[in-house]
């Protein structure tokens, strides 16, 4: 089993340096994938109300035999549950579906600024943490403006901001904003999904030099950025590979070449539409 380091978050809890993404897997496929991911050594599992797989993730947690306290389970409150009471109800429903008495990490999935309810959702999360139903609270897809508003209004800084981050979209500015506020960046679509630049010389070169796969190079780049990637794979072999990125290191030049792919003037720049509303 891979030895995955952990980060200490701003609330004193810890987060593994790599997690396992579960979207868009559902039904038996989701249970099987989470089970094999836990067997491979993943201890951070990323789900959400919107993924419609919390029951299956919960089944896998129980079947795995891994001690509950070793696993960090993440879920996310969807935009339609942003009013305070809805956010509380949503969290109880997630717990019921997962079969857990607490979530380790709970995020606001999208700020949905056009509804204007994300500060209220954040207050609900702060209260849920105080009640012990959630250990660590954070957000996803938040800009600097959204972050500063909830911090100013509540006095509580999110521990995590999960954002789209991959070589086509290296998010230098948001990574700096998160770091400046003491927030750990998590990376969604960390490989770049279907557009993963596996054939690019900046990725292919280190893969050949270190005898690893292009996916491992990209995930190693994520780790050296200090971001926590949550790659998804339904295949046990790729799951194991994606966790096995601690036996080699990229040079500063190799890191810079991958980051340059996705700079606005780079060859491949482009994240998803930048609306900050639920997609
Ligand atoms: N917060 C948000 O708004 C948000 C949005 C999107 C996603 N997410 C989270 O982020 C997770 C990951 O994002 P994602 O699934 O969009 O993208 P991703 O993890 O970057 O890419 C997943 C794709 O890459 C393939 N793959 C995985 N490992 C590989 C490897 N080593 N070599 C080659 N191909 C590989 C997978 O196929 P196989 O399954 O066949 O291996 C799958 O098609 C999601 O599962 C979800 O938990 C969060």
C-alpha cells in the first residue's frame, strides 16, 4: 500500500495529499470503485449530493473493513439546498445516505452568487461543525470575493477550497489566494478529464525519464504544487497508479513546463466556463 503523506489544515485536522473522486460513477460501479480505491490505500473519498452515489459510497466504506477513523469522507451541499434550513437538512440526508454519524469534510459545492445564499449556507456549516456533525468545513469553486465575504461575515475561514485545477488550467492566481488565506487547495478534474494532455512533451518527457505514466506525472505536479488532487478512476490498476506518485520528483524546470501549458498564453489554456454557478 502506498504511503500517502498528509497536510495539516487550518482547523488542526489532517488531509491526505491525494483523494479519490467518485463522479460520475453510480450504483454498483461506484461501490466497486470505492472499495478497490480503499484497498489501494486511498483514505480521502470525494462525493456530493449531486453525484447521486452517497449510498453506494457508504456501502463501500462498510464493506471495506477499514476503520472509520482512518477515512476522510467528503460531501458537498448543492445549490438548491443553500437556504440555512435546507443546508442543515441536506447534511442530515447525506449522513443518512452514507450511513455515518459525521462527515469529515463538508463543502459548499458552488457559490451560485446569483442566488446570494452562500453566506447563509456557510453559517449553517459553521453551526454543523459546532454540533459535531461535520469535522472540517470548506467550499468549492469559490473566488477571492466569495471567500473574503464569508470570512468577513462569519470570522471562520474555510479549511479547503476545491477548484478546477489541471495542466490546462493551472489556477496560479486562485492557488495564491487560497494559500494567502491559509486555505488548502483541492483540485477537481486533476488530470484534465477527457482533455488530459498525456501526449504533450512536457508530460511525456518526465514520464519516460522516471518510468512512470503521464497520469502519474500530472498527479506528481499537483502534489508538488501543494494541491490535493481527487482523481477518479473506475479501474483498480489506474487507481493504484494514481496514488503511487511519491517515489519520484519533478525538477523545477519540469514543473514550470507543465504549468506553462495552461497559462493564458500557453498552448492548451482553458478551464470550464467561469460562471461560479452550479453546472
Ligand atoms: N467540486 C466540483 O465542482 C467538482 C467538479 C468536477 C469533479 N469533481 C470531483 O473531482 C473528481 C475528479 O474529476 P474528474 O472525474 O472530472 O476528472 P479526472 O479525475 O481528471 O479524470 C478522470 C478521467 O481520467 C481517466 N483516468 C484516471 N486515471 C487515469 C490514468 N492514470 N491514466 C489515464 N486515464 C486516467 C478516468 O478514466 P477511468 O475511470 O476509465 O480510469 C476518467 O475518464 C470527480 O470524480 C469529483 O469527485 C468536483
